[in-house]
């Protein structure tokens, strides 16, 4: 093979190519996103529609049903689910995995435009949609508290100073606020007072909408001057809203305050969030697809001190759930396993060969193949996760196989008296077809994983491709770098009996070989017994496969406990919160003392789950 001779006769070029592979791998390793599992984006779109005051049944029949019927005309939909609560409906559309999410979004937008005329006219805004990934969870939860301010004042500070700062950071996909206490003014009318004045709630709504407006008034030009008119109709206090005139009865004006009570309140007074029994706001930070979880959390944590300087000093911001901890631990464990496996493989090679010169040659392939695989992972836009590191760990044994096979054949020819450089070229050429056959057969094992469909196929495709890249790089290095190094490192006669390690390993492997031959002869003398044991082993394996618990992935301890409570549909919010409030201490995170999640009704519990154990909704 001309490639082998070229690599041996051009050592500088071979070394430069190896260095280029190292630099590319280091660059890829530094830029690879870090996550627990490979990135699997499910093409899913979530539609939200609001109709204040409508009960869940009305929302399901007049809003959710027309939208679902119109969405059913779109091709490539796997599943449509909807959830309706008081005043709001959420429709989730999951498309086939091979469907482009951007094209699907255009189809959904067209469907919503077509169904708009069949929706209730009372809806304040048209339905909206956004692209989501159901598999994504918030990577960081931050609790914000202030004992000196009201909830709505704290909410205003968070919305204007904290959320915009975090939302614009690189890698941040969405920042949600749980336990929101946004300010709202409520008008609670008296039905009896309206009836006595021959008025309806629609009259009150129309009067308030007309009075609380901010529209262009125009301008006046007189002579050489032009005047722009400004007549702001925005009302800000309860007194101003109470003085709005609804109609005239018997020559006297009927104001809002005559038929209703105007109070300062919140947009949603049934929700809330507490940390250690104190009211707080919880920020849930989600990442963008493909973003580095560890880097994102580190950037947010590094930005919190500067954010704290821009808000009042009485406000405290405390991270309560950090999902990057489990990612860091799992990836670190996989990295330690990879390094430990490489050390054990090199140790075994040394014990077998008994000489450091011969050991260092295949040991060179291990780090080069691993680093080069990182470059391939960067090219395919993979993540540095448990499955990719698992592939590298399993490939460690495969990687050194090619190098050992080539090295052994070169050493054999040197022992036969051939000059090292010629032995490197001839020995590598003799074994080149064998190396290619071994590599191709190993890659063929992972072909079914490459073409597997569904979510499982997307998860394990990264595993299969990473393994393929490592095997391909090891085969290329075995036929280029190994012969070049062997031609200059190996010397005639270096495998002599003078090495104590070589003599000890030779005696140990000789005893092992003799023991194996005795056991093999024993099995030939007891063929029937061996056949019975084989059948029994197969039966035990089949039985064990049927009784062993099965699951998608092993259960992982993330250091958080999620607790949900569900009350009767006719239970109000206040008694539910009082009776279900529980303090607990997580076993895996003893410093976190949290309040269990609560909901005002069964519908609220199912439609608005608590994002973390330390918040109450």
C-alpha cells in the first residue's frame, strides 16, 4: 500500500497531519455543547388562546374544538392535545420527526388565520403559537425575594431589570416567571345595582374601554405655528376609574363607582410562590437548542452579581435548582472512566509486550483517536454527553486492536532479521487488508443504529457515529503513524530476555495457556455435560430477560423532589393552600428547605404544574 510507504518516508508530513488532528480535536472539544443526553428536538408547536371569564367547558367547545379541527387538515401531525382552564386554552401539536419545524410553523399560522372567524368575537387577542421542545426543562431556577416591598412592586422590578438582562444572554431560550403577582385593577360590579339602573355588564365594559384609551388626537395649524394635541386617556387610580360615566338616568350621570367596586389587585390572585415560607418569585431559565448547559449556568451565575447591583439592595436572588450539577457529575464520571480505561489498556499492552518502546507505539493511537473524534463530533454538531463519551470508552479497546495487529507484524519481521524501516513498510502492507476488514466489520455492527427511526434512533445515532469516527481514525493512524514511529523507535534485539517484565509476563501467559488447554481437554471429555449446561444457560438468559425491569434510561438522582397535590373541583384556593402546605427536607440536597406545590383545583393542578420543588403555584 503506497500510503504506508509514503507515511514512513515522509515523517514530517505524517507528524504535521497528526498535529493538525490534535489541534482540530482540541478546538472541537472546547466548543462542543455539554449536556446529559444527545440533542433531540421534537417538532412541537404550542398554541395559546385566551377568553377571560369563560369556564373550561366553554373554552373546550368554542375555542379548542375549532382550532383542533382546522389543525387536522395539516399533513405530518402525529398528535394533537389540548388543555382548557378558566379563561385559557392550550393546544399542543406534535409533528413527525422528519417534519421541518419552520415549515410546520407556517402551516399552523395559516390554520389559525383560517379559523379566526369561527372563534368567539369576545377574545381580546387572536391565538398565538410558539415552537417548543417537550423534552427541555428549565436548567436553572432562581428565587427572588424582598421583605420590604409588595409583591406587585417586586414583580415590576423583576420584569423591567432582571428578566430582560437574562433573556438577552447567549444560550438563553426562555425566562419564565412563576408565582407572578403583576398589578391589575379589578372592577367588581353589583348585579342588583345594574338591574335597578337598567344597565348590563357590557355597558360597564364599553364605558371603561372608551374612557381608558390612548389614541391620536391630531394637530392644529394656525399661522406660522403648528400644535400637536395630546389628550391622554389612560387612567391610573381607582378614583379615576370609579368616576367614569356609564350612562345618564333621569338627568343624572351613572358612574362606575355607583354600580361597581374598583379595587387594586393582581392579574392572578390564585397563584403564588414561596421559599422557606416567605413569598418570592421564581425565575425558570431554559436553554436554546444546542446550547451548552454548563456554560449557560456559569454565565448566568456570573451575571447575577452585576444584576444585583442594578436592583435595590433589599432584593435577594438565590439559585434553588441547578440542573447543570447532574450534567457536570455524569459527564465527569464518563470522562474519568474514559481515562481509566485508557490507562488499563496501556498497562495490559505493557505486560504483554514487556518493553516500553513497543508499548508507547500503540499507546500513541489512544489519545490521538480520542482527540480526533472530538473534531468529528464538532463537524456533525454532536454534544459532549454520556452517550458520546460511552462510545469513546467502548472504542478504546477497538482503537488499540488495529495498532497492536500492525505492531506485532512489524516486530515479527524485525525478529526475523529485517531492517526496521523495511520491516515497518512490509509488515504494515501485509496486514493493511486485515486492518481494513476489522474496521469495516466493527462499523457494520452499528449500521442498524444509524438507520433506526424514532426518538431512540435519534438518541443512539450519535453513539453509533461517534464510535464509527473513532474506529476510522484508529485505522488511518495504524496504517500511517504506527509504521512511521515503529521504523524509528524499534531496534533489532530490543525484545531480548533481559527484561524482567517480559520474562514475568511470558511465564504468566504460559501458565494461563496451559490452564486453558487443560480446561479445553476436560470439556471435550464431558461433551454431554457441556451441552446440558449450554442449554440451561440459554434458558436462564431468556428467563432473566423476561423478569429484569425495563426502562428507557436508568433513573437519575437530580437532587430535587417534585410534589403535587390535587383537591376537589369545588375547593377554593385559600383552604387548599392552608391544608396542603408542607415543609420537608430533601435527602439528596439537605440544605434545601422548600414548600410543596399546591393548586386551587384539579384543573389547575393538571394545567399548571409546578416547575420545581421549591415553588408553589
